């Protein structure tokens, strides 16, 4: 499974957000099922460091990243610097007590993952947060530098994605980590949601929209389907756009609601979240009547794509309220 995105500098990776939301819901179902059966949902310290291969990457890294940041240590047996770095990362994984999970990937046995992450040399350390991948550092590093990087990672994961990590219990049975063994319970809409995800991966936006709409027809408040539909509709809107033409028209017509809405869609797909929100809030201030209402509605739709708990959405909601009232 190819990592969804190699940067987290403000980029909204739509497929990653959708995958993370689905994985998070399944993780919550698994924890609820464990609690129902008398378990605590806690993991053993031994479960904080795992060996990962290509076959288990999606389950053990992408899906787990919906509940905890996953730090990836690319290493090899012949790499002497790796033998210095890996024990430090393993010790810190236990010391951070569930705030991140360490996944060790042997590059000799997993060449495809090495290529997909663009690893040029080892040791190399990456992270995956809510389905999004980002490079942390390459080569050896001092423990103080590593701690600083991990602290930033944990902070971003909590503030931007609401990931507070795993609960660790020294008395828990090793191998009992959520997601490490048994599959999460199957939800009533999993087949439709999987069909929508497959349609998105195949570029079939019409099929994805239809699948999400089928879920919402039966459960209008379903959070995954609402998010997925907002993302699929955004991608469908920008499909076939001429970015240069759209941005030129937006620059030449700052009061034209349609021009600004189209440019905001491009902004968001390109990862420029604040630009998209700011553009539409300014347009709300410049317009009136039906045009103003159309801009407001599109802004609310983009809020759905990013997520209501994202700090950028919270700030933009306040700005929109000031612009309207």
C-alpha cells in the first residue's frame, strides 16, 4: 500500500483523511468490543515496537495511524548507524508510553516500501499520522534532537487530528494491542463504504458519490459518509478545471462569487487550507444576496472536508461569523 502523502506542511490529503476517519471508527468499535468482553483496550509496553512488512503495512501502519502517530524506522542488518539509532527509538517508544508507535521496516526485505517512501539512504525515519506520511530525519541524530522531533510530532497529532495515543498497561498481555490481531466488528455500511473507497482509488468519482449517497439515504447523519461525500464532490468539481484560467479569473474578478468559489476549491485540493477559507470569507464581505449565500454554503462544505475539529476550521468559523454579523 503506497503511503498517501509525503508532506504534512498544511496539506489536506483527501484520501488519507477519509481512510483515517474510517480506520478510527473501526478502532473505536474494536475498543468497545474489547470493553464489552471485559478487556481494557490497553496495550503492553512490548506492543509499542513492532516489525512491519509490506503485507501488513496497511493494517499495522495506515490503520493504526488513525489512533496513534506511527514512527517508521527504516533499517538493515548491515547498517552500523542503524544499530546505534534503533535502540534509542525503541527506548523512547516505551518512555513516551503510547504517545507514538514505532514500526521497524527492514529495507532488504521490503524494497517496495523503501521506494514508495523515497528512502535514499538509511537509517531513515518517517512518521504516518492519520494516514498521512511525512519525513522526520535521515541518518544518525542526537537524542535531544530526536526528542524534539517526537515532541513536535505528538503535538501536531493531538492538536490537528485529536490523536491522544494508546493506553499502556504494564500488566497487559503482549500481542493484545487493538488492531494487531482480530478484525474490528463489521459495521452495517462497511460494504458501501469500501465500494466508495475503491471507486475513489480508481478515479470513479461518480461511483464514489453514489455509494456515499446510498449510505446517507438510510442514515443522513453518518459521519464517514458525510465526510466522504464532501471530499468526492470536491474532487469531482475540480476535475477538468484549468487551474491557470480559474486563478486568473479570480484575480481579475474579486467580487465574482463563482470565480472565487472555483479558486477556493483548487486552493483546498492543493493543500492551501487557510487560503481557501480566507478567500471565501473575504468574498462574503464583498458580496450580498444570493451570491453571498452561495459563498457561505461552499465555505461550510469545505469545513466538512477538513473536519470540524481542525483548528483552521474553528478559526475560520469565527471569522465567518464576524463577516456575516
